[in-house]
C-alpha cells in the first residue's frame, strides 16, 4: 500500500484501523522488512544515505523493537542503501504496531517536499515453546579459582587454558588430576576481559590468545611454543566449514576481518562470537555484534536479518533433531548476573527455541563448540568467584 500523507501523526491510527486482517502479510519480520526496503530504495535511490527514526506503539518490548531495527537496517543495506545521519537523502520514520492477527511496520519516508507512506505486515504466531524430546544436558568437567578460557579433550586427557598457563589433566581414580603445566608469557598484559581458544588435532594442539598464538603437543609430554602474531582464530560450528576471524588484541572481540572456507574474505563490523546454521547450500552465519544484536548473514556474508533477544556468546551444533542444526545462545544481560544457555533452530531467518534454558549461578564467560553436538561453556559463580567449565550437549529423542 502506498499513500501520500501530510498529517502523519493524526492519521496513523486511522490507517491501522482500516487494514483488513491478514491483508498482504509476509511470513515473518524479515520478509516485511525487505518489502519496505525495496520500496524505500526505489524512492531514495540506490546507494544513497538515509536516516531512520523508530517508534513502538505495539505490545512488544524493547528487545523486539531492536530486532525490528536490525532486520530493517539489514534489508536497507541489501537493497543498496546506507543508514547515516550525515546528509541523508531521505528521512525515514518506522513505527511498529499491531492488529489482532498481525504485526505491522508503518514507514513514512520524506525526501524534500515528497512524502510517502508504506505498510508491511507479518503474521502473529503463537508463543514458541521448546520442542518435545529435545533437551540440553549439562555436565561439569572442571572448576577452579583461576579464570578458565577454554577446555579441550585430547586422547591423553583434558587441557585447560587459563591466562597464565596451559595444564594437562589425566584421570586418576575417576577424578581429574593435574599431570603437567606450561606457562604462558605474553609480550604485553592481557586485556581486562581476556579470551582464548583451544583446538586439538590428534596429539597436537593450538592455543589462540589476544595477539599471540601457541602450539605444542600433549604426548609424550606437554610442550608449548608461542609467538606474537595476528593469526586468524578458527571459529568452528558443528561439522560445518569454519570461519577464520582476526581478534582485536587489545580488546575482547573480533575486529571484523573474516574469511570463509570457500576463500571469501570480508571486513565486517566487530563481533564477539559466531555460529552457523543450515546446510552448505543454504548456509547462514550468525555473528553476535557489539551493539547487542545477532546479525544473520547468508553464505556470501551479506546481511539478511537479525535477532535481538540473545546474549554475546553463541555456538553452533548439529545434533540430528530440530532441523539438523542448532545454535546455543546465552541470554542478554550486563555480565554480572545469573545467566542461561538455550538451544534454538533458525527457521525463515528467525530463532525458534528447541529446548528449555539451562541456568547458571553467574555469567557465562565463554562458549565454544566442543564437538558436533556439544559446546564447552564456562561460567563464573557470582557468590564464590570460582570458574566452572561444562560440556553442554544437545540430546534428541527424550
């Protein structure tokens, strides 16, 4: 629907009142956002900067409005427009509203003396519930007072990466006991919120740290060789092709330089963690961005949607349930409170919960894929200050 409107605020409610139930509704938010973006690009001109102002008069909360913003701005970018407050060619005002049967996006676009209004809708769905027969299993594997960055499991036992050392543990009388430790000697102090990643291949391992990469073997004895460097970290997601990403050495996030297994290289906005979902011919990459959104990208790393209800730690798995691929995600928060991890399926570029959340007594400080069906989660207990590492496994057919 396209209409010329001069007194926008006076007629918005009337416009919403006369929309027939279910008229022209898209299947989801991303479809509605793309409908508006295509019309906006035709109005403003491809490649032009536009500014966007948002308003929420629906029953949805701030997180949902954030998801609308992410989806709409991703659709604008895909349509060839740039969101900028500097000399915009067109000024957009987007209002999120609703009727009994659908959610509505009402866009007013102004360019000089021209003004247009478009509406797009998507169907309201019943609240999603966890999928019967799918659950997350949590198993404690190690806890200690020193921060845990990552844990991996070579054939010889268990490796624990901490800011000061790498420790090899072996099983003794049913319990993990330290067998050998090698120190880490960074050339400069770690950032305040240090992060690290372990990768094990046979008897060898790699340790990725801010501004430093280490390698060694676990047998016949634990060894380590470290050097300063900007080597990309290998971000795996179940058994799917990995993403190579460069870490910002003085920060706690990736700087946006990425490469896929197909050789595609791009520079994107900085992000905290990454996961993928879907099959190789319909692969989606999900990046937890610094602004609190999880941006959805296609296999060519072009934005196609956004999720606003997750925290900054995500990991991909591929258990044989819930569509064959899952994304584990923490809940949004400020990092100083109780946390949770929940498994989701990505359907029509939207997140659908597969399991009930698994709760923790403090913030999750790390979440890395551990195997095709599990992830390694580290949480800090807010009462004791101790760190605990857990293997979180997607379990099917309960």
